[in-house]
């Protein structure tokens, strides 16, 4: 029911806010929680997505990767469906960074539709963030390489949400990359 969805989404936002409470984005000043909230907002406002499990998973998408949260905790609080979406968008931090980045490209075509939606919105948010302000310590070359890698991941996520994909095409065009 609607009542359940409101409860679920507020609970996910609160859980993420607590998990990310001490973290900042790589611009060195923006609270990290702005990112998962913004990803959820891209899905609802631009993507027209209304599946509560996808929106809750978007709010929670970086809590395992970047905080001391476990997959079991997500399952206990939010159930098996949301846990599985968050797992699908979580990198294995025990692997070297280059391998993690390669695996995102390899895995993208094979993840669920729900996980693809979260990943598309996550990439759009991060690319817009890079255009807004260069992260501390990054040069032009690193930004360009990030866009090129992201375009390879997104190639495996196409065909599920036209408004988000159209916006990604525009963002990549600014860096002379054809999606
Ligand atoms: P990182 O993975 O280190 O950083 C990008 C990630 O940081 C995003 O995916 C996002 O993930 C998070 N993030 C936090 N704050 C911001 C912000 N303000 N704007 C955008 N993203 C933010 O980047 P890469 O290692 O991929 O670097 C890009 C390229 O540069 C690579 O192709 C690499 O070859 C090259 N390079 C890498 C170096 C390195 O040390 N890794 C050094 C030099 C070059 P989330 O959604 O999880 O928050
Ligand atoms: Zn993210």
C-alpha cells in the first residue's frame, strides 16, 4: 500500500543519513547524503520511476560499499528484494580498484532491471557532479578518463529508461563522447 511505501522510503533515507553521517563528497564540502538523495530524485523526477523498492535501493545504494553496513543488515531492515538490488550495485572492495572498474563494465548487462535503473541514475549524478566541480586532487585527464570508463559501463545499461539515457547522451556530448 501507499502507507507502506512512505514508511519504507523515509526509513531508507534515515538509515542512509545515519550510515553516511560523517562523510563528504570529493569536492571536500558537500555532505555525502546529498548523493543518494539526488540519485533517488533523478529516478522519480526525470526517470518517472515509482517502484518503492527501486527508490529505497537508490537511497541505500552506497551504504555497503562506503560505510560499515552489511548486506545482512540491509536484508534484516528492508527485506530480500532491496538487499539484492543494493548487492548488485555494490563493488567488491576486496578487489584492486582497476579490477573493480573492469568488473562494472562486464557485469552491467547482466544485472536486474531494478539495479540498472539505480546504476544509470548513479552515473548521471556523478557525471553532473564532475561537471559542476572538479574533485580535490583531480586533473582534466582524470575527469576525461572517468567519463570514458562511465560510458563503457552505461553501454551495458541501455534500453530501460529513455529520459535518463537521453540526459546521459547530452552530458557525454559535452566531453565529446558518443554514447
Ligand atoms: P574514483 O572511483 O576514485 O572516484 C569516482 C567516484 O567517487 C564516483 O564514482 C563517486 O562514487 C565518488 N564521488 C564522490 N564525490 C564525487 C564528486 N564530487 N564527483 C564525482 N564523483 C564523486 O575515480 P577513478 O579512480 O575512476 O578515476 C577516474 C579515472 O582516472 C580512472 O579511469 C583512472 O584510470 C584515472 N586515475 C585514477 C587514479 C586513482 O587513484 N584511482 C589516479 C589517477 C588517474 P559513488 O557513487 O560511490 O559516490
Ligand atoms: Zn553512488
